[in-house]
C-alpha cells in the first residue's frame, strides 16, 4: 500500500507538471519574441553564435516533441515551435540547441548519457518482462529478479544523469536568449519559467524511477 501511495503521488505530480507546462506554453505562445524570429530562426542563430555549423534544424510531428539527435546531429522542433514566433517557441528551440552546443563542446554529462543509450534501450525492451518473471519465480530462481533489478537500475541511473544535461541546456539557452537580445526584461522570466517547468518533468521521472527501483529491491530482500 505504501508503494501504491508513492506511485500515485508521482503520477499526480507528473500529470500536474505536464498540464502546467502545456498551459504555460499556450500562454507564452501568444507573447511575441524580439525581432519576430521563428523557432527555426532562433535555433539557427544560436547554433551560429556558438560556432556550431554541422547541425541541421528540422520540423517533426507532435506537440512538445522537440529533441536533439546527437547521432544525426539534428535539432528536431515540433511544428508549433519550428514555425512559432513567440517566447515559448524561442525558449524551447534555444534549449534544444543547448544540447547541440553541449555535444560540440564534449560536455561530460551528455557523453555519459549518450554512452548509456544503447544499454538502456535494450534494458527498456526487456526489463518489465524479466522483473515479472523474476517475481513469479522468486523462490525458485531469485537470480532472475536480481538481473531485472540491475537492468532497471541502469534506467534509473540514466534518468538521474539526464538531470544535469537538461539543466545545463536550459542554462545555456537562458544566457544566450538574454545576451543575444532575442528575449528582453519582460520575456526572459517567462522563458525561464517554461524551461524550469520542463526540467521538473525530468526530476519527477527520476524520483519515480528511484522509488520503483527501491520497491523491487525490497521484494528481492524479503523473499522467503
């Protein structure tokens, strides 16, 4: 029951932050950015200003599906961000470019995160099945649950390594938005708030993953 309560708290927190983020994005999408720049133009300027010339800015489907792909070296912006000319679009575009700048400067936390991607991708496909089988066979074959715990532990580690990567990307975005004049004294706080809410989603996800990991560890330790 204790775990179910904790899980419910994290689920509610995640939903609330996500809803707040979408609400703020819609609100700040009505506030124009300096120079009338689109998200695509903001991204291209930030990359240029930071000496990053080998990254392409693309438009992708979905809402808030923005991300940086280090393998393909593409900044992928959702339609509303790519074409948007608001402080919300500028903040998100600059944040994703922050990851491209991290990549270009060999930012250590991003390198660690990228190194874990293949392992975490494999673990994510199989970990739930292994954990389920491990719980069912806990007395006959406890090593199976232990293997599942190790795999889930890697995904939890990945979640926590993601935190400094996201926070640093937002820091780089905020500094550039301010220094470039794309944001002003009225719009910069709004950009900061949007980026802070986005960071909270990663914090909640990491803590939820840690709580789930501890739950599986307790099952393993309390086996007959």
